[in-house]
C-alpha cells in the first residue's frame, strides 16, 4: 500500500463558493486567433493566481472552419470546462453570432467584432452588446491578424477578470521568443480594444 | 510555490511519466492522444531513453511487455481502436504479472466512431478487456493536475501489485489546458524486481511467462491473481466526496463527466437543493465501500455517464439496500457532451 493520494480525496477548498467565477466563450473562424486569445486570457488569469480551464472545441479543424473555445476562471475549483449558457461571449465572425448568440445567458455580455458581424437581424434586449470594429482597429495598428488581441483587451477591460497588464505579461509567456518583437504592437491592440469596452 | 505551468492534460501525462522514471515509450499515433507520443519523442532520447513509433498498436503493447519484463518503467498510449488492438498484449502482461502503464484517451465508438469525448470504454477497461478473466488497475483523472499525479501513482501501483495500470481519460481532460504544479515524484516503498529477466550471465534462470500447463498450476496462478485483486479492493480505493455531508441526492460520475456534474451541483446548491458528488478516482478497484457508506444515509443516487450506462452496474452492486439508482447518460459523438445546465435539469427531476 502506498501512502499518497490514499482513500477519500477532498476537492479544492471553495473560496467564495460560486461567486468568483468567470466563464467566457470565444468563437470565430480558423485563422482569427480564437485559440491564442483563449490561451492568452487563461495564462493571464494563472499569472494572477487563479485557476483556469481552457477547453478548445475539438473536432476536425481547418483554416476557415469554425473555431471555438471556452475559458473558465475561478478562485476555487473551475468545475465544468464546458458551459451551455455563457455569461460572456466574444464573436469574431457572423456565423458564430448567428449560431451561438441565442445561447448567451440573460444578463450576459457579447463582445462582437463589428467589422465582420452585422447585428441587424439579432434582437435580444436581455444582454449587453459591445460592438468593437476589430479588423479596422487591427489594420490601423499595422496588422489585421491582431483582431484577437483587440478582443482579449476588450474582454479584460469589460469583465474585470484580469488586469490588462496581466495580458501583456502573458503575451511574453505564450508567444515564442522569435515573435517577441511583435509584442509592443499587440499591447497597443489590446489597449485599443479595452478603451472601447470599459464599463 | 513552484511556478504553475499551463499545459494540456495529455502533456501532463507525458511529463508525469518522465518524472516517475519512465524512459521507454512505444506507441502508434491516434487522435486524441497524439500529444503524448509527440512529447515523449522530444524528451526521451535526450534522457537516454527510447521512443519507438511502432508499426502497429499490437507491436507497441508487446514492446511494452518486453521492456517491462526487463524491469524498467515503460508506457504506451492510444485511444479506442488502438486500445482494442492492445488487449491481447494486456492480457499477456496480466498473466505474466508484468507492470506497465497504458494510457487510454478514449474516443467515441464503436469501430472508428469519432474523436469526441467518450466514457463508453468503461467496461473494456475495468472488466478485463482481453481474454482470461483478469483485471488491471484503472485510474480516472478529472483534471490536468490529476492527469499528472495519477500517472505517477499508476507507475507505483503497477510495480507494487505487478500488474498493468491504465489511465482512462478522454479528449475533454486530454485536450483541455489547466494550471499544473509539476510535483516531484512521491516517495513510495517499492518491491525489488527480482523477477526481471537480465540476459544470459550469472545467477539463476528467470522466466517471464503466462503459460502454465502443469496439473493445478494455472488454477493456483489464477487464485494468486484473484487474491491480488481482492487486496487492491481492500487497500487502494480512491474517491472524491464533494458536499455529500448533508446531501439528499448523490450524483456519481467519473472523469470529464464529473467535472460537468460538479458545476451542475453548484448550480443546484444555489437553488437550495442539497446535492453532493461521489466521484470514483479508481475505477478498478471500484470504491464500493464509499458507495455503501454514503447511501446508507442518502437513499437516492443519480449516475451520469458519457455512454448509455456502464458504471451504473458497479454502482448498483455497491449501494446499500433500498437505494434508488437513477441514470442519465448520452452515447458519445459530436455534440453529445452534456452541459451543466442539462445535468441540472436531471438533478431537479430526481431530487
């Protein structure tokens, strides 16, 4: 018999119970950086000492196809890595809003990439819509591929799940060394997103 | 505090195997577990170990058998179709009393099925998937940290009880990323492997085999294995009891499903429903005594699985008399992963 991990396990202590728990659903098409944004937000929360579950949609993935991930941030246990009705959602393309917009929890928040997404046919008055022209912002700052950074900055600012500076620190950890020269531009993209989403 | 890493469940398994002293890995790629061989292929050569991408899963499991017979720590990993192919080798390892770790990041079946999360290989894992009436140790992690800690435990238990140990997980736990504290290998008192073959040289001849033809020989061998399974049931059961103290309804689930159920339980608690979770960590040995004890007070238990009902048979055999056992499950496939909200409805229904 070995002593460790013996018998009855206790779960992690539930500090604050269910109160400090952020859940976020991000969707777009492959190539928009959905997974990198999720990774970055997760890593930032870990740097701030929180627990995180990052769950990518796992299927037959390809560039241009649908890409999704869920991020759960909690002081105690993160619980389910999947969520049916997210309280926060980031929609980077039209298809994701059309498919998942109705699932957002009443009282929840949608951050929408208004460069590519029209909200004309979308009528819900029980959620907050934050429209951020992410492609335009990213292009003005030099590279359309920074759409996900604008989105991450907007999320941090509106949700308060983490400090914007933690996202910046996470960038250093998540990006490979060879891409560190792009960090200043990415930080600007995050700040631009944050400026448009602050409550 | 050690710096927390941010890694996938599959990577945590590979990291833990290396920390546990495993230097030999044999496998064949299959989704959703290929991160494990990828990691091992990068790390093992520079540690003086050996990574072999075998020509098939059958070859890989027999390489595991061979390596284990020499006394080293070794591992293989696969998913559904590959684990089926490995059953012959696992049966031979069980018969030959060889340790070794087999990781099953289960996918949906039967046949080629799909790559989504599944718990439909519960029977195959815990009831002895090959021929001959054996068991293996089966551990069911529910987090990235447990993927790490239970992999190290699997190596120790396998060595102590001289039998294969399996990590049974799926693409939810294997593919998700969480914070990980890369714990050091725990202290454990391990028996010396005086049975290991070591080539022609000094000393007595040692034979590793599963063939016993003498009168009464095989029966005695099987009773010895049986007694070892009984010892495991007595000493090595592990489970998590969460908010069970005052529960009027127990939910039971393992692995990924237990994670989803836990959030459903928290939502139920917010509504004032007294619900708790009993999560088996060891699927073999099954923590029957924990079920018996908890259901001696709480007479309703809801079993939730990512299949059409497998573990429920062990639950029914373990609960105290007059316990009502309910079931909710969905056979695996794209889009079949239940949400916490969906499980909350089931909790309300049976509360």
